[in-house]
C-alpha cells in the first residue's frame, strides 16, 4: 500500500501557498526523490492529495470550532464588517 506523505504540515503549507492539488504532485514527487524516497511507493496523485488536504482542513475546522468560546470574557459576540459595528445585528447603535 502506498505511503501517504501529505500530513497536516504539508497540507497547511500547500494551502497557505495556494498550490493546486495537481501542482502539489509535481512538487512532492521530485522532493521525495531528492530525499531518497521512491515516488512510486508514495500516494502521489491528484485525487489522493486532494482527499488528504480536505481531511486535514476538516480536522482543523473541527478543532477551531471546539476551541471557540462564544461566551468568552464579554459574554457576547459582535460582528464587525469593514471595521464598523453593524447596528442591525447588535440591536444598538454605537
């Protein structure tokens, strides 16, 4: 079974640099070869890279949602849009 090399760090780096799934395969294969790995033994195709990236995004989103505390120190949540408080959403004008 091929080894998946797209872990959360690789996935995050590819997302931050906006590398497409297809381009990622062209980057990862020679990188793996340069590190002494046989690219044919690795899970390196567009679909597998896309699937791994999606899974890591879902895990990261879940962790952020779990850590998010709506009832934080202020006890309320205010939405800012372009640096302005939206009165219709907060119920009061500032």
